[in-house]
C-alpha cells in the first residue's frame, strides 16, 4: 500500500482513478466491515449491502466537497445503505399473495409491461439538460475520466464535476417523478 495521503487519493478517485479508490477502500476496510457487521446481521445480505455501498460511494464521490472528510462520508454512505436494506427487508417480511404479485408484475414487470426499464432510463437521460448531457455520456457511457472529459471539452475539472452532479440529480428527479406518476 502506498504512503500517499488520503486527500490525494480521494481527489484522484473523484476523477475516475479506480486504483486510487481501491486503495481508499482497502485503508478503510476494517471500519466498513465492522459497521456493516454491526448493522446487518445476515452475512449474505451484509456482503450485498457493502457492495451496494461501495458502488454508491464510487458514483457519488465527485460530489464530496471536503476530501479530508472522506472516511466519515464513506461510513455515512454505508449507514444509509444499511438503513435502506432494513426498509426493504421490512417490506419483504410479509409474503405477497400470488394475485397481488401477478397484478404488480403485469403493471411494471417484463410481461405486458407498458414501459420497460430501459425506456424509463432513456426518459430519465432525456431530462438531463443539454449543457450537462455531453459530459454525462462521456463519463458514464464511454468510461472517460473527469480529466479526459475536461481536456476534450476544454473546461476545468470542477466544471465537469458540477455538470455530472447536476446530470445525476436531473436523472434522479426524472425517475422519482416517473415513479410518482405511475403510482398516482
């Protein structure tokens, strides 16, 4: 493990450097495992929650403003994922009767679905303002780093980070609005 300060690793990871992120996770792994173990008793689910947490942290890392607060921020991501697991678990505790399940699957699932998940995502992407769309496509679809995007678009990395933040927020809002319209 390198002796590089966490702040430098966080900055590199926020720009898409996977090995830097992996080092940060390795440095904090004992705290992450201990927290997850304490909050999620089932080992099988614990691994899933931890993986979801790390994915969420990786995707949201560019929004971290104070790199010196990485560890508390990362632990908060894990805590929030654990809470979400408990909420989902509570809903799963009561078995769904087959008729309700069939109705639900017909309404939102693959069989007879009026709108497949890919189309929902496409609609959410279309909600991203044009000034942010190019950076979002380059980052999420083409796998380019923030530095690469900044160089190609001739913009500061901070601008690219901001565009990605706003693009994610627009997509989340579109997905939430779509879900509310479907429920309502």
